[in-house]
C-alpha cells in the first residue's frame, strides 16, 4: 500500500506493507539517522518526532505514518548549518560511538519545544527512553542545558 | 497481493463493523509485535479516531480509550489524585512509549508493567464496551477482568471514574530492581479520611489487577488488625500470585506482606 507523509518538510510517498515497522521503511527510504537498536521500544535509538511527539519508530506500523508529519535528525540541521542542539551535543563531548545520538537529539528537541528551560529532573525524564551504553549520561544533561540556553538566546 | 488490509476508521461505527471479522484493533501498538500480525485480515488503526478526551463530569472523570499515558503524566486538571495519576504515568515505560501507550490498550492487554489498570480497579472505575451491533455494556473493571475472554470481541470506548474517588486518600507502592527494569511489583492502597473504607488492589503480583476484598473487609470490621491477619489473608491467595523468571512466587509473597504491613503501620491500623 502507498502512504504519504511529510518528512523533514517534504511530502514523501512510500510503498509499505501493512505489517512493516516504520523504522524499516524510513531507513529503506534513506533516513539512515533512524537507528535500529533493540527493535523493541526499549533503547530509543529509532526515536523520531511524529506530529511533534517523540515516538519509537520500531513500535509503530508504517501505515500509521500516513498523513503525519515526521522529523528525523536529517531535518534538524546540516553539517554546515547545524541546529543549536546538535552544536551543543558536539561541543559538550557527549558523542562517543554516536549510535544513540540522533534519538537523543530528537528527544531534546521535543523537550525544548515544550519546555525551553527544563530542570535537571525534567531533562532526565524527557530523555529516559534514550539509552546510552558509552557515556554515563552526565555530559548529555550538560548538552541539553547548553542547547536550552542557546535556543533561548536565539529566540 | 497483500492479504492484510490496513483500515483508518473515521468513527466508532466503523470500528464496530470489524469486531466480527478477523481484525486486530491497533491502539498504541506497543505490544502488538508480540503477536503474529500476518494471521489477521484487517488491522484497524484506532488512532484515526483521535479519541483522546479527558472530561471532568461533576466530581468524576471520564476518559476516552485513546487517552495516552503521556496525557495522564502531564495532567493539568485540578482533580483528586492528580499527583498519584502523574506518578503512575511516570512509572509507566519511558517518554516515547508513554506518548504511544493508550489507557484503553493498557486495560485490554494489561501487561505486567501496567499501573493504570490497578489504579482504575481501586477507583471503582467502570468500562463502556460496545459490541458489533453497537449495543453498549457497562461493567466494573473487576467484572471485566474476572471474565475477560467473554469481552474479546468488544470495543472499549470509555472509562468512567465515579465521583466517590475524590473521597479517598491514596498510597502507591511500586518496586523496581533498576530504573530501566519494567518488571514492577505494585499495588494501590486507598482509604477514606476516617479509615472506615479501603481499596487494596495488586498489580504485577498477579496476572490481572487483584482486589484484596478480604483484607479490605477485615480493616472495615476490625478497625485495627494484626500482622498475622495480613499474612494469613495473603497466604490464602497464594494460587493467584505469579511465578516467573523475574520474580518467584515466594519472593512476591514476601515483598507483598512486608510492604503491606509497612504501609498499614504508617496508617496506624495495625494493633
């Protein structure tokens, strides 16, 4: 079956099977930032924003994305023009292997869109679905706080 | 040629028309991947209904079955037990999953990590179920869980929490081995101000939410009970206590007795 979604601002038509997972479809259509980790909703590597909400694309059937707006990290910023959140993550040295980062960045975006000045507790809660085996999370909290500050200054 | 048809229903009537077909009702969907999807002829996407309203009715509460756990976690209405509801939301899964999990799906699937079904049983909540003909059935959650197989081909549209829930204070116990371990052991304990009425409902200690009616009645009649009273009422329900690779029956029984005694001591109802 065919579905149409707005992905990173562009209308995209995709051929999907009714039982196919959204993570597989997105990767098949070139959105490789959407990582497959646990494939079970537990690790958050496959997190995307769907209609502005953070969701794990490995627990969503692809047809549900029909007529939805999706953001992956490819739509947030570029190498030459990174988003404030991406800058903050890089500059705070919270990126090691990088696998959890796309999901974490989108979780950060979802948090800061709703709450531009989160407490440490709110940051921990918002990112509680994005596991990281490399870092121990401390620098990630710093990155989010830094991103929040940058975004407040920009607005 | 694809065997399965994915359906985007526009209204409840359309959902009901699939109840007597080989159809999967797809709510939040976080537990559907445990099932073999290719054995269904239809997948009915309930999110198309956008049935996410939370209504205050007098002093009671009405939830449409599509309300997400995230909505409950972020509840802004000034209602009784708001903090408990928010805590239950926080203890359920993680942020992206809370955005997907629905209260209706939680009740019907009742996975072991579910908190809200336990709370709703304790609140004397009732369910509105609809059959393929559109006929409505209202029943308490306890009745629903006692005979869930009978209601397999019904659609859960609404959950109603009665006004009386505002009369109760609440306590909630949730034991997790680690922050990322959703193998919780939980119960909800409610009591009114003069401690003449109680609701004690177990969560993942048992397969479905289990109301400890005998203990409730004992507390109502005797006002003060002994630790032995608690232990013997728990021992009587041993057969209903789960035993699995996460926690053995003995471990669950031990945790349950200790924590109940501790909570009831705090309420000063232990002689």
